[in-house]
């Protein structure tokens, strides 16, 4: 992809496809896993439905609805909006930056949709072995981390380049 317009179009298509997949997995989890016993696979992956009213690890789940709404809806929405503006203000964003932004936006918007619709995020994945494991999470969380990793990589690669 050479032109900035084609990069943006590819990023938009990527965003939409991932957002639909993220929402699809949450719908699947709500329909299939809610009320069902946890399902363990390969000894390390557990599928178990959870409603997360807080952030990672249920941080803030007991806070007031106003505080949760401010910190988990308004603030992330502003950050995502700033990312969109940043990408579109660049004349020719690096392809990995556009892709990373698409991933981060899709995951972020996917979780924001849950927070606005339900006041919680649907989580259903747990990875762990013995006493070591993650908090319960969802595909949107993974997508956000992949996007953030791409953006950090681009930033790291550009740190020594002189500004034009």
C-alpha cells in the first residue's frame, strides 16, 4: 500500500472487521457461557462468562456509577478520539501505525459499546496454569494490547529519526 488514502482505507476496513469480531465473540459468550460451568481447554485456557463492572481485574467495580462512567467511558472515548484525530492529521502515517490504531480503536470501541449498553464489559477468557494466571479478559482487551504494541514499536523505531 503506497498512498495515504489506501492506508487509511485498509485501517478502516481492519477496524470494522475487528470490531464486528469483538462484538461477535462477546455475543457468543453471553449466549453460550452465561450460566454455564467454566470450560477448560489444554489445561491453561478457561472459558467462563463474567460481567466486569470495573477495569482490568475489576478495579473500580465498587466505585460510584458517576466515577466509573467518567473514568471508564468518557476518558477512554476522549483518548480514542484523540488517536483518530492524530492518525487523520498525518499526511502519510506509517502503515504499522495506521494498523495499530485500527486495532486499538476496535478493541477500545468494542469495550465502550458494552459499557454504554450494559454498564459492564463482557469478559470470558482466562489463561493460567496452577497458581499463575491472568485476570479474566476478552478479545477486545487482546486487540487493544496488539494495537498498543504496534504503536509503541512505531514510536520506538522513529525515536532516532530527525524531524523533517
